C-alpha cells in the first residue's frame, strides 16, 4: 500500500528477529543519553576526588574507592556560606516563578481569548523579545537598576529575571490555552453572571495548571544557572546566589579549585531535582498536552 511503512528485519542465527528501524532508534537514544550524562557523571566523580587529582592526566572517569573523599563537600558546607547562598538562590527562584506565573498567565489569557487594537503587534513584540539575549541589554538594564536603587539587592535580580522569562512563558501558555481549554467554558461562566476575572480564576488557572507547572520548572531552573546579570549587580557576600558563589573558586589561590567548584555545583542541583520531582506529573502532562506546541 502506498505510504505504508515497510519494516526491515535482520535474522541472527536464523531465529532472532531484529527490527532495523527500532534498533536504530534505540542506538540513537542511548548515544544521546551518554552524551548528556557523561558531563554530569564526570562532575560528580570529580567532586569526590581531591583537588590535585582533578589535574591528573589522563583524567580518570572511574577512580578507585581509595581516591574518593568527601573533603570537598565538607569544605563547602563548613567553610563557605553555602546555605546562605542556597537560601538566596531559592528565594530568587520562587519569587521569579511566582511573578512570572501571574504575569504570563494574564498575558496568555488576554492574547488567547480577547480581540483588541494592536493585539498582533504586541504579541509580535513579545516574540521578538524572546530572540534578544538578556545580557545584550545589560547596559540599559544596569542604568535602570541604578535609577531604581536595585544594585546589590536581590529584588534587582528577581524583577529582571521575571522580565526575561515572561515572554517565553506567555508564548507557551497562550498555545496551551488556545489548544486545550474550550471557549464554551468561558461562555458558561459569562451566562452565570461571571466576569473575565472569574473565568481566569475558575477556568484558566485550574485547567492550565499543567502548562504553568511546566514553565515554572524551567523558570525555577533559571536562577540556578544564570551568572552574568547576578554577578553584575550582587556585590555583597551576604546576598550572593550560588552561580556567583561558585565563581569565587576560580583563581582563588592562583588556581581554580575544581573540587570545590564541582562539589558546590553538585549540591546546587539538589533543590532543582526536588522541585522537578514534586511537579513531575504536571510537567509531563503539560508538555504532552501541547504546552510546547505554541
């Protein structure tokens, strides 16, 4: 039949039947998994070795048990303000998620449901902003931060992070609302005397929760990996975030203490993993239901 997929099979020893297409898929998936996991695995292994061992050549991906130590983690937890940096980063992450969720859901609801002058132009501007890296606007942003006295202030990080992630969140949520939430539900609320805010509260927010969870995980991850802006405006040790704190080990003693870098980086992954596990089912359903469809 025209267009019908024809599977190609290989027989091993005359009795083992293997689908070539399926085998190719698995090989590609395994290669992708290896490429993704090896850097993370190397980081974890290196965090369990002494600093001088990280400079050994050739590097050992599987060191012996005798070479492994927890001294790097002990140093980071005892001699550095790790928990203070972690608390700052978690505070920034949650506030960024909260602010971006409110603004992006309202914007997505407006673009998905209403017609108003300049709608297409405004939405095109949001899409255009997604194409501009945040650090490309660091000079005007810094001038704004100075004017509003946000230098050396965590809110100077939170507000700008929220502005950076809102366009992408709006783009995803708009597509989800249009594709997965029927307009008939809105009309039923209006017939019962409800307002647009009633629809937003009782229809949009509950039904879009998988998509909101999906973008929230991405937004929560952002403060754990962004460095340029936070390093620019956070000067005091008391309000540093983890990415800024990690850079203190670079050339700290005329060399980079990679063991400490990898140990603090490994510890910083724990909150992100926990947050993902808590919202995992919503994240998967949000993606599979079309939140990435746009």
